[in-house]
C-alpha cells in the first residue's frame, strides 16, 4: 500500500502508525509555514487534521495524532531530519490553533442544535 496517493481531485496519506488514512481535497487552503513552500503538501495533511479533526473512517483525530501525522508525511517525502524538528514545533506551539478549531466546531454544533 502506498503511503501517499495523489490524483487530480485529492491527496491521501495512509498512517502506518495509526493504521488509518486521511484524504485532503485539492484546493484545500492550508496556512502552511512561511518560506517553506517545498513542504506544502506535508502541511495539507496536518492542517486538514487540525481543521476537521477526523480520519477518513470518521473517527476523531487527536492533536497528538495530527502532529505525528505531519512528521510521518515529512519522513515519507524524504525530510527525515526536518520531521523531528517540525513535529516538536507543532507539538509545542500549535495548541492555540487546535483549540480554536475545536471551539469553532463546538460553536457550529451549538448553533445547529441550539444547545446554548
């Protein structure tokens, strides 16, 4: 099984660590990282995990899983040394983004079901 599958509609990555796949549609707007355009497709998977917090099978993706996913995608693309540093960067400094996306999700659910 290939780790990364790319076609004209989506990019898909199979996480051997989690035994799950995540798929990102082409055109998803990732915020990436300033000045690191060659890693753009690696950010897509991480940002998709942060934004939606789900695997393709519908199960929840934790922040920890999204951060490891990012490292695994980087390694699969040949960025082994960078993967260690970048994973620790998101682990330590991306908590605010994770919390903001989860709050957005809670607000959406509350607005749909009038829970507040």
